[in-house]
């Protein structure tokens, strides 16, 4: 029965053969790629912490105000009515992911993903500080593990507050920090839940987020092709593998191949296992491209270090493509990349055009409910209208609504000028009066209605109103 439950091959790099958790403590390989990734990671961490405090004009650089349905990105506020803009932005993000992945593989996972950045350059270094380097024989006091978790908690609380600042703003967050949690229980619970999730993630779940939870690895078979840049092991140069000979001190820091006759073998891999020991997801890159590989290049740094000690060329493990490793020609420009680039250019063009040409106010003039018009005894045709104005600026505006033609036309609203707060919608119901003589034989009159704020904005809207013998009203057209 036991043999039936044991798989013939490894299922996950974090599972032992009996199904128990295999805890990973990768040994960092501090080579050129590790140093570059560390610089990128520290920059991204600093950016994440600083962005809520940066202001562009009088707006925060990033504020995702879900409660008021306002989303500010780099000085521009998007409203729920910006459906086309938001759709173009979302499509652009997805196309960028496809485009970058087709070219550079999982560069996001290994270099910029928050899971990798904080796990490998914040939480694991803290762990090594209190528990020692992986493989070290020096014992640390048992109490330091409790101190480590205390630091984890403090760091998670700080990151949770920073995360919350993206949704409520720094000013509101600082006010909440100084007050009792009873005055703002919902945000406090959100902060506690975020802190708990971070502790669970970086303290327990760890690399399993990349292996089990994240769908990106499972999508790579669709997003990658044989010309995408991936971390690759040069089998032609590395096989058959040698063995490791320990030096006089009993250490295997310098790995040497053991062969019966030097001329009988020229392969460079000495099977030292350092590429496996350093992998943050616990895989052996020599088995080929795997779902768990996040493209972090730790195995490249480890292998290059061994090759230098053996006075052999570096690059036994390197960034390359499947075609290049098979002896083919590396291709950057190909159909998939060209299609992604073209689509991304179109979507970017649409987004920029909509962004530049966006009006500071959304205007809609609609026919009111009920009968389309009333004919007064003095020969004036009266119709009910509804004027909807959405102020897209950052300041309160007062919009004057008036009819400019025909001469007999008059607009009478409950409030005129219409005062609208920033980001708000005002709907005013009123009357449109037009002399009967201005209607054509079909009972139709096109009225020009002007909306202006007395400063820089002015627009004239054509609205078709109905009179005697008219048909159903139509919505205003700019």
C-alpha cells in the first residue's frame, strides 16, 4: 500500500517523498546577478514606501480611494466614468506582461515581484542574521528565534500600514495612528489582517506562493516560446558530470572533477550541487526548465563561482533560450513579439489620446420623464430636461447653462450656475422654453446650449427638443 502512495517522480520541490513539508533554506550566492537584483530590490522597496508620501501638484502620486471611487495615478485622477481609459490601461498592463515574458521570460518573478523582493532581500536576510547562514555549524542561542519573529511582526505592521496608505492617503493614516482603533475599527481590522497575511506568507508559506499559489508559473508554457530568455543549463558542455573531491580541510568549496584519464572527459559540471543548494525554490536547473524556476539567476552565480575556481569558462548555467542552447540561432524579433508590440502600441496610443483629449467636465443633457412637451397659451413650447455635469477637475466649479440659439430659447434650472465639487456628479432638472415658431414642420427644433465655468472651459451642446407634432426626444450630442 505504501508503494502505491509514493510517486515515481518528485511532485513539488517543497515536498518530501512521504508528503511532508520540505523546508528550504537556500544559501545565497552573492555574484553579479545577486548584486544587481539586490540593487533593484532596494530601489523597489524604497519606491513602495515613498510613493504614498510623494505628491504631484496637490495630489498624491498614487491613491486608490475605493470608498469614493477615485483612483489617482501619478497626478491624474480616474473616475468610475472613465471606463474606456481604465479598460485601455488594464489591457495595456496585460499586453506588457505578455510582451516582456515573450522576450525575457520570468524576469518579473526573479527581479521585481514583491514576493521575491521581500522574501529574498528582507525576510531571509533577517532570518540568517538571527539563525546563521545555511549550513553553518555555529549554533545561535535559541532565544534569537523569538527575537526574529518579533522583528517579523514589527516589519509586517510597518508594511501593512504602508499598504493601507495607498488606499486612504498618508494624512488620513497618520490621523488614525494617533487615535484609538475604536474610532476607525474597519481600517484597523484591515491592517491587522494584512499584517497576519504577511506573517503567514513570509514566515510560513514562503516559496510555496510561487510554486503553489501563483498562476504565473503555470501560464509560462503559453507565454514562453523557444526563443524566450530563460535560465538554461548547457548540457552539451556539462554532461557527463564529474564528482566532487574534498580538499585537505575536508571542505568542498573548490570542486574538482575526478576522472581516471584526463583526456577521457571534458565536461565541466562537477556535480557539486551548489546550483541546487542556492535555489530559492529548491529545484535542480540541470533537469531543464521547470514551473518552479523564477529566473532569479542564483544558480548562475553559484555555478560561475565554481567555474572560476576551476579556471574554466563561466556560463555553464546562463540566461539563454531553448533554441540557442540546442545550437540554433537566437531570435529576438519574431511573430509573437511583433504582434504583442503592435497591439501594445495601439492600446498605448488609444490610452494617451483619450488621456490628452479628455474633457474637464462630462456633460449629458437628457429629456425628462413624462410628456415630451407642453404648449402654453402664449405660444411657448416647454419641455422637461435633465442636465448632468461631472466635474473632473481638482477644484469646485460653477457651471452656467444657457441657451444661445434660437433666440427664443431659454433654460431654467433649479440651480444655475450649477456648483459641482471635484469628482462629483450634479444632476439638475429644469425646463427648456422655445417659441412655437422656431419648430420646423416635423415639430423638431435643434437648440444650442452652452455650458461654461467662467474660467477656461466652454462648450456648446446641440440638443434636439420636440414641439407640436414632434416625435420622441433624443439625447444631446456634443
